[in-house]
């Protein structure tokens, strides 16, 4: 049976805020290998910084699941960047190897939702795929 | 740093990051299946190893090490099962794997042990020292 033109793939992830807080306090100097400068700057301005870091880490995992890649290849955690539009709505910008994989898999758009409460941060990502495209993910 | 010291440092990193005992972090324990490590824990382990040994390893390096530079389409077949070429390479980096096993490429990292990680770090340390 031929595949339909439009396909969606879903990824979700949940991260304990305490776990990311411990990582951040013990390896502060290495956080730039996990989060982009813009993500770190955004979170550092928040009163509950670790909640926002945890939500971003969950988002990276959720997006990787939705795109369908794991910890393989030359992937960097910073290849998945959580951004916000003017209204504050979260979105995704892909870079490097993950952007290349997304292109190959025909991912045309990714919708993202974040939430944190009671010491947990959660993210859900929906990758909307069409035919493989040349879309330039990186801004 | 000797190979023994590297393996000791790797075990200490696993113990510190996962909060398990030294007995639990035995050489043949798999990081993900046996010890329950998630990706954030792997990051913690690798950061700790870097701090104690100076060997820098990215999380994605684990996959590269396991696959050994073999392209995806040769490492596994269309169903994602590891090929004969892939299994031949795996014998060198994960010798504990059952030769006759039908392994999915996507899940092979779940069989990665504390010993495998120690071997990888020791190899990187030796390569760095020789550079």
C-alpha cells in the first residue's frame, strides 16, 4: 500500500527537574555542549531556571524521538534548539546532523509543547512529514 | 594514566552519576538495561569521566564507536538488523555479544557495558597520549 503523502511522528519525554539541577550544578562549564547559548541565556533569566532547562532537555529528547534518530552519528544535543516566537510559543530550530536527518526523512515542520510541574518537565513533539525536502532547517 | 586507572575512573563515574554501588557497576553490567541509565545520566557519566581522565567523549561518540565508521546501509539491513559486517566489527568493541544473535542496530547501545565504556575511554586516552 503506498504511504500517504502526509505522515506524522510523535515523540514525548519527561525529565526530573532535580536531575537536571544536579547535572547543571556539577558540570556548569559543560552545559554549553547540551544547550545553545540562547537557551542558556533564556533559562538564566528565569526564576526557576532548572524547570526551564529540564523542559528544554525533555524537548530535545522528544524531538529526536519524533524525528527518529537516537544517540548515533555526529549528533550534538545543541542540534535541537528550543526557540520562542514573539508570542512566547515554543518552537524548534534544527542544526547540523539532526537537521540533515530531518531533511532526509522529509520532516517539514515540528510542533512542540512544553510543561513543568511538581518537579517534572515534559515535552511533546509532533513531526509533520511530507516528501523528503531540501528545507533549510538551520536559521 | 594506566588502563586499570581508566577503568577505575569509569566505574567511579558510573557510581557517582547513577547512585549505584560499586558491586552493581560491575564490568559486565549494561549501562542502560542493568543500571537504568538514561541519556541525561550518560551525559553525567561522560562529564565525570572527562573531569577525572581528561578524555572528552560526546554522547554521540558512543554510537560512532559502536558502529565503527561503517555506513548505516552496511551496518544493518533494511529491517534494521545488524549485518555480518556490523557483527564482525561489534566483536571488537562489544565482545560479550552473542555471535548468533539477531540484533537491531537501534538497540545495540542497550547492551553497552561498563567494561565496554572503559575500553573505549582507555582507547581514547591511549590515542590522545600518542598524539
